[in-house]
C-alpha cells in the first residue's frame, strides 16, 4: 500500500472492492461489514480526513454523487428508505479517517439501525455489487 489510508488504497485499486459506482470524483462500493443489504460507502478519490477538511465546492459535488447512488440503490433493491451517515472523529464513531458516507438501505419493519454488524458473505457481496453496479 502506497500510503497509510485504506480508503485511498481502495480508490487507487490497490485493495479490491465490490464497486457499485465510480467516476472521476468518487468511488461507491459495498461495505464488507454491512448493516443491511446494499449498505454502500461513497468516498471521494481525493483524501480528506473528514467533513471539515473538504472544500465546500468538493462537498457539493460529492453529495450530488451520494444522492445519485442512493436513488439508484433505492430503485434497484428496492427498499423503503435509507439512512445517510457520515461520522467525524473517534467520538462520533469514525474509524477510517478518510471522508466517507454510508448509504444504509432500510425496509419497513426492519431491525433498528445498528453499527454492531457481522462479517459479510463475500460471494453474496460480489453478486449484490454486480446487481447494483451502474
């Protein structure tokens, strides 16, 4: 790994991921420890440690991609709704210090949102990434 940031390494293709969407600015891929089916991370390809480190113009562009990916996932799964989560600092639960947004699909009657998730099934994640990729 060229640098110490695992998300930069994923964005650079040094570490494999289950890609759902990619363009020149962001990469969206399935979380390997999902809270729900379709739990996706959207990261900027540029490194920003957190929300407050990113320039406003970049945030606007990144959030437009988060919206695009969320709309696609909501339609493709389908699901009844979704949470968008973004943590800043250890006290807020941030464990990887590269700006990222969680898109967590939700279904009526589903379990309450929890980040106490289990290990994902890699084959199922691969199939789901293929289903959601656009």
